[in-house]
């Protein structure tokens, strides 16, 4: 393998977060070609917790971690760079899995990747590396996102490949964190990244891609039988329609797998954790005119003290929609959509955009029903 070196950057040391996948591998290749002094780092998070019967499709958390670490180590060997792994199992169990389970058992739909990025991957991992004497000036990952600096402020911007943009997962990063990050893939499409990996004959070029939180995308393995209890499925008038398998198996807007007979399509419209009930209703009952978001993280603005015309994204695979953002008391915001939206789920993140720039975001506290 040959790399085009840039000597003016030889002394800039960059730690690259490696997951064993194609994206982080190519991020390392691109930085190596630009002449950065690289160190590969991986966080070990799987501690055996959870009833995993088989590995199946890999996720961030699961027994496939050993294979992922081996793949990352091979990339570092190919690139001739040092490689370190750091044990973050205890912190991950507490801050990510603990948070995820707590929210689900309260009837909310959390996004663990958002919390992991802020607290673990771009937080504790770097702190642990520095504690162990692994020094660096910047931290790079294979996320599809861009950074820009305007007037001394670092801005988080959408990736060139809009279909792979991951700013939704990154909106909780602080300005201090953003000032030390590099996103080498921000200007590339996924197809281009695959092509680079193949042309370099990287071991990760043909690895199957997974962005699942848990291996096989099976969240139920994280919950014990005592934590998952069956209960009633009711309609919005309080009529008993059937029994559910445990509220962790349901999300707002879900239609399939309800296990009840009906002469019309029914959807989950509410998860009543206090009474261990699932409430179902017609499709029109899923629409909301807006939402209230809490625990705000503002990136491109100092404070939310006036209204803003924004693009709002209320879940990862949701198309960004026009809306208006308003301040709403202490550390809260109100978003009113231009047109009502389906399945606004408490616990998910709402991210605010101005064009391709992330203004900020927050955790959805409640939906504002249209009727």
C-alpha cells in the first residue's frame, strides 16, 4: 500500500475510533494519506449481559465484539499504526444500557446511540485514552457528517451523502467536543467509501453493515422476565381488546404484531407504563401538530430566546419537515409542524436544522395532538 504523505501535518496526532467496519477503516486510510500521525482506538463495551442465544447480525453491543476488535486490529496492522482497546464495559452498562432500559420501562422510546456518542464514544473513551498516556490532538470517526468553523464557533453540518447523514446521532455533542473532532467521510458518498476500501483491498471492504444498537436488533435480550410483564391492550374509549407481551415490545405508531382481531387497522397510540397498558386507535389518532422537547443541546446558537424557521427531524428515518421552533420555559422548546406528523414518540430525539446546519436538538417529552 502506498500513501501520499503531507509532511506539514506529520506532527498532528489523531486518534481514530475503529469499529471494525468499512467506514472507520476508510476514515483511517484517508487520514493516513493526508499525513496525520494516527493511533487506532476501540472501546470494549460487551460484558456478556443479555440473553444472547446466537450472534447473528452484528450490532454495537453483542457477542460479535471480539470479531470487530480483530478486524480493527488488522486494519491498524495494515496501516502500520499503534492500536489500543479500552475497557468501557461498566460505563456503557450504566450510561447506555441502563438509560435505554429505564426509558423503555417508562413507556418511552429512547435512542441509545445519541447518549453513547455524547457520553461514551466522544467522552469517556477519550478520557480513558488520555489517562493511559495515549496523547492526541484530534479524534476522528467514520461518521457521515461535516464540521465548519464560523466566527470561532464550530458547526455540525450534514454530510455530502444525505442518505447516510448521521448528524441526528451527533446533535448532543458539545462545542468543546466538536472542536477536537475530524469527520473524514463528510465529503464522500457511501458508494465512494466502499470503492476506496475495495481498491485498497481492505479486509473490511465486504463486511456486512449494521447500525443496530444490539446484535440482531433484538432489544428484548436486555430485559429479564421479571421486568417484562404482560398487560391489557385497550382502545381509546377504555374497551379491553386483548393482552400484550410487555410494553418493551411496542412503540408509538406500531401496527404489526399487536395480536388482536379487528375489522380495521389499529395502531399503538399510547404506552401507559403506569398501568402497564397499551392503547390502540385509528391512524388519524397518531397525528400531532407539534411536540415539546426537553434537555436541549444548542450547537449553532447560544440560547433559544426567539422563534426560528427550521427543518425538524423527529426520528432517524423520518424525512426532515418544515416547522417553527419556539422557546418553551426552562430548557424546553416547542416545535409546531407546518403539516401534522405521525407517530411522535416520547423519548426519541427531535433535531432542529437550518439548511444543512444543526441548530440543536432535544428529547421529545410529549406530542401535541392535532385533535
